[in-house]
C-alpha cells in the first residue's frame, strides 16, 4: 500500500479501490498500521504493527446500491460509511497473511489472519461480488467488536464483584478470576 493525500493537511488514505483512511493527517506519510492478530497467543496483546508497504491490495468490500429497510419499504439504508479492504501482508516472499482493514467515522482498524488461510482468502476476496465481500467483512468485524465488548463486560463485572486476584508465577504477573459464588 502506498498512502496518498488529497492535499496537504488532509487525511492519508490508501491508493486503491477500498480507499481506506489511515487515522492521520500529519505531514509525513504513515509507514505502519496496528492490526489485531487473530492467531496471536494468549500471552500477547494481540496487536501487531505491520509496515504499510508490505500490504498488497486484493479486493475492496463496497456496499453498493441502497438496500431496503425493514421498518419502511420506501426507505433504503446505505453502508457507505463503512469501507473494507482485503490485503495480503507479505511478511516475507514465502509467507503471507490475509488482512481486513475497516474504515468508518470512528477510525480505522484491522484484523490479520493466520498465513494458512491465504488460499481461502484468495478465493473469497476475488470470487465474491464487492457487495458480498462487504457483507462478509462487516460481519467479521462486527463479530470481533461484539466479542471484545462481551469480554470487557465480564472483566468489569469481575472487578466490581471483587473476583480479580493479582498473582505472580515465575516472575510474571497475571490476573486470575475467582468463580462466581452460587446463591443459596
């Protein structure tokens, strides 16, 4: 990916059909992006920084024409506020990772898939219509956001209920969650 700027002071965005906005309007071209690594181990944060120059564009998920609303047959909704790009992160010539980047009014985020899914994403990204790819990417990203919110809610509940215990093992600090006490 080679980020471009419409004019000085505007946001940097991808130079491909996905038109992914890169969360910065700095004078210098952004060089990296942080994405969630879906194959990360439990011990890591899950976030990885990848160089933008290593992203090769595969396809764009474009919403397309307005779609009927369930509450009013004369109204149509559009998803143009969300844009998706499917890329391959070329870690080295023999290893690629599929990456979905999503951009919308709240910013840009992404998810990187394990390298063994590259063949599958090659078929999906090229074989689906842009509207179908939009639907698929949107569902994947919404699922991830919902899972994150559910996890945060569980952690907050455990904190409020005083069920979090700070432990140390082999010099590493971790948090353990006590089980919920049954009501008698």
